[in-house]
C-alpha cells in the first residue's frame, strides 16, 4: 500500500510506520507536497521491497523529474529545508 501525501505528515507518523514492522513491510509513504511548491526533491519511506512501488518511484523520476529521498537518512537535505527529526 502506498500513501501518497500532499501535506507533510507529522514526524510521529513517519516514526510509527518505520518502527512498526507490520506497517513498514506493507506501507510506503511518499510526501509529494514539495512538488506543489515547485521543488523536485521529495521524501519517502519505503521498506516494502515491493517491485510495483519501486517501479512507481522510477516513473516519478523519469516522467516528472521527482527525486525521492529517504526520510530517515541523516545525509539527506532537501533544497532549502532541513530534514525532519523524530
């Protein structure tokens, strides 16, 4: 299941999905709200190993130049926004 979001969820939502195995293996989060503001870097949390969702990510990049970066990566920085800490 993919949650495609047009508003950034609270950090507790990211943390809940990440730390709950029954969710993290079944649910991928895509925060695409930056696209509405003209940014091309967006956040994701996808630990599902689902080939359909992996293909979806490739599609977003190829067709819309959207770069999905992992939410919990400490090295990721979006254009002008710092990554949220939970």
